[in-house]
C-alpha cells in the first residue's frame, strides 16, 4: 500500500472493521467460500487488515501497512508483521501459502506483490471482487471511502499478473453472491505456484 492509502486506512480502521458487523451475512458467506479454497498449513494473509479473514480461517500470520489495523488483527489471534507487500522482509518459502483477499485492488503493482508472495510461500491465492459484477460496477460509478483507492480487475487480468510474476496458475474458482440489498457480486479466486 502507498502512504496516502495507508494513512486513510489507519484513520478509518474502525469504520473498516464495522463493515463486517453491519454486513454479517455477506461476511459469513465469504468466510464459507474461503474455507473451500484455503489449504491446510502455515499461511500468511498479505493485506490482513483487522484480521477479520485470517482470524476465523486460522491463518496464523498477517502482513499489512496499517499499524492501527494490525492492532485489531493481533487481538484476533493473528501474529502480525508491519510491512510492504512488495518487499515483506520475510524468509524465502517460509509459508505454505499466501492469501490476498480483496487486496490486489489497492496495490499499484499487483504483479510485483504476487511475485513477492511467491518468494515467501509455496502457493499464492488471490481473491478479488470481479470488476464485471454489478456491485463493483456501482462502486466504479461513484467511488467513495476505501474504494476510492481501488483499481478493480477481472480474473483474466489476475491470471496475467500471475504469469508476469513467473507463477503457473493451478486453479480458479468463482462464487456468485448477493449483498443484503440484493445487488449481485462475484468473488474470483486464482491459485498459483
């Protein structure tokens, strides 16, 4: 994440975290979807935020650029690292997998972050909000808040980033869901090594 983005996330970390409370159904559906794709083993979530994903999925480690968010992640049992997705300073292949959960859209150089994730892990899993879905199209018409910093992608673009980073795509999964107001959205998971 860049300085401006990190500053925004730091200043608004409680608002970010409250989304999971006010959107409990969406959150639970997302966790259930992630349970189907997260492997066993020693994992790290890059862009862990407040630990809302890593905590319930028992992903033991998390990296983020926001110190305020990491404080909440630690309370959720995540061992955290303050750092940069492009240069984590973590050891080579120290993890079985890395997870980006709706993180790549906030990074200026997703392929470089994917390459770094692969350096520190044996497998990289990236889950995105599909740019083509109605929910993201609505956001893109009037981006505000956290999403004013986002650049959304399609699954095909993430596959390109993986190849550009030197990874082979070994799987992809899509899940169509709906927000509580009925607006459909799609999560796409790309898995590579």
